[in-house]
């Protein structure tokens, strides 16, 4: 059963509080966090800040189509909340299971412990719900490419499929791929609701700083729900 939606006034107070915390974290920390480089592993994927999308539990709402969606004749379905268990991206020959991510004690977003398995940020919507679901994964290690290495090669129109624990399959279409310096990571844009059922995939990219053992940028794939298949 989907929890009841919170009232608008408590949400506004929570939104302001979380966003102030997020802004402070953006100033004080790097955007890519992970395993330390002492063992030779690069810290690779994850935005630094947490901003819980306000409509994570409101799966019964009807998503609003953007002008671009309307032009395509798409009526965006909304999928009930369920844990995503697998991710498929045919354009880069990727089919992989998913882990579940939360927050570190410092308030930063956790990163996957397995370099070959992306993770879903469970404090936001699940893929297909109204709002922005986020899946994070590593780009490489000192041994070579890992699960999201080819993420940056995706282009608008590529398909992304997420299978949920309840058996529903959610299909997304890539809208755009962007790269941001860590210091300019758009947390509100990546984690915030834009009135549609969106899925963002995040990894690291750009220049690798050998002095710090961090990439200087994040790659973000923006996609929108275009169809869903009920559980059989």
C-alpha cells in the first residue's frame, strides 16, 4: 500500500531544511566519494549531497507530460513503488543486478561496494514513480573499466530498462547526457522532481586528478519513463 502523501506545509519546511544542508555539503565536500586510494582503488561515483525528492511515496499521482513528451504523443505512466532489482541498457550491452544505497553517517550518498554492480538511492523515488530516481555506479578501478564505463557514450533515444521486485518492468528513454565539474554538481536538478517520472544514472568522468585520486567531474544520464509492463 502506498503511504499517504504528506501535507504541503510540512514538506516546505523539510525541503528548506534539507536544501540548506545540501548546499553546505556541496561547499564542504567533493562530489565523487568512495573507497580510499590507499589500496589502489579510485573513488569513483556519487554526488555528495542528499536531497530527498518530496514525491517519493506518491506513486498514485498522474505524471505531467512535458511539451516534448506531448509532441511525441506520450502519456507517461506512473509505476508503484518497488525496489529495482536489475538494469538493462542495450546500447552499451549492459545487463546487471542492482544494490540499494542510502546515506553515509556524514550525510553523503553511499556508493556501491561492488564495482560491477550499480546501486539505487532508496531515499528517493523508485524507477517509474513520479520524481527523480537515481542509480549510481563506478566507472573504473586501477584494474580497468567497470560497470558504468560506457555510460558517457549514450545518446538521446537510447533505451534503459529497469525491472522491479514486484515484477513490473519500467522502460525509459535517454533525454540527454551531461558532465559537470564536482564543484558545480546540480544536486537539485539530478535529485529533484521535475513533474515527470525520471531516472538519472550517475558515474564519474572527465579528468582524473592523480594527486587526489578523484575524477574532477560527474557524468549524468537523464532519462524519462515512456512505458511500463505489468507483472505477469
